[in-house]
C-alpha cells in the first residue's frame, strides 16, 4: 500500500553510524518484494505450478507472467515423475508442451500493456520450432 510511484521503490537508507536493515537498503524489485511480504502478499507468486494433472491443449496449466518470457520447469504428473524439462513460453509463443510427458503450459500475461516501441520486432527472424509444433492433432486430446 506504500508504493504509489517508482520513487517509493528507493529505501530511506540507514541513519549515519548504523548498519542498514534489508528494508532500509533495498531498492527496486527487491524493496517491492520485501514490502509485499510484510503485508502478506507474494509479489512474484512463487507457488509451485499445478502438478496434480497433465495439461492439455483444451485445459493447459496456466502460468502467470508479468514479463515477456517465462521459463517453466516440468517434472511430470504426478510431480517428479521425470527429470526437469525447462520450457520457455513467451507473449509471442504462449503455449508449450513438455517433450517427456506431453503436459501443456500456457502463459497468461499480466504485465503492463505494450508501449508500442517495437521491442517485439525480431526483424523477420522466424521462431524456432518446438515439440508443440509437431504433435499430431489426434494426440492433442489425450
């Protein structure tokens, strides 16, 4: 509730001759996280993803992200049924499928709206193909 502008993300510092606390010296995202924890809010939503089921194309495992790209570590269903496979989902490519278990993940972007400065322009470079591009349609409903 204390954060109203970016200036509020700069800590006050410690009084001269004292050692600063984390709260006094933290700035930016670290300060936002500390203030959130003090109010009982998990700013970065660090809860584990749902591993009680396998995500499908119709009902994927949703991953919230405030950034343009998010990395997801899939360990299968039930959890830890295979080694971690790191998947990358992004605003341009929001759906990805684990090559080991087939679980589907979808990124739900919750960050700021586009600033329209062309940061997502890849100058005609085609995105690389991933496992999700090669899944036969008849296997998408398993």
